[in-house]
C-alpha cells in the first residue's frame, strides 16, 4: 500500500450549502463509488459544506490521484493543498 499524504481539497460547487440531506447522501455515494474504483491510493476523511464550496480532507498517494477522483466523480477539485502539519488546542502543551 502506498504512503498517503493528507490534502485539503476546495471544491467550487454553486449553492451546495442549500442541498437537502438526500442530495448530500447521493453526492457521498457518487464520491464513494469513485473511491472504490481508485482502490487503496485514496481515502475520504471528511468534508465541510459552505454556501458555494466544500472543503474536503483526503488521504491520497499524490495530487494526480485526487484529480482522477474529481474526474470520475464529477466533483471539481478547484484547489488542492498538501497539509504538511496540523495543530489544535492541545499543541501548546508539552509532550
């Protein structure tokens, strides 16, 4: 299995924030179908839905794999950012 890096994917999708639960369920199914086709080189962690965008966290072998997922699923990958480090409220505490 390939070593996977973490990416934030910004998807420009007009009015995505106004989609109903069933429409979001269908979108998730479409994304999951693309993930099954791509195998272990990519994993969906979570997504955040805003008015006209989604912000998706994925683990992937490389950026090309994310572009392939976008092509198969039909969801744009408007901006892809490699996440090099993560911080949270506990970061200030010593190990």
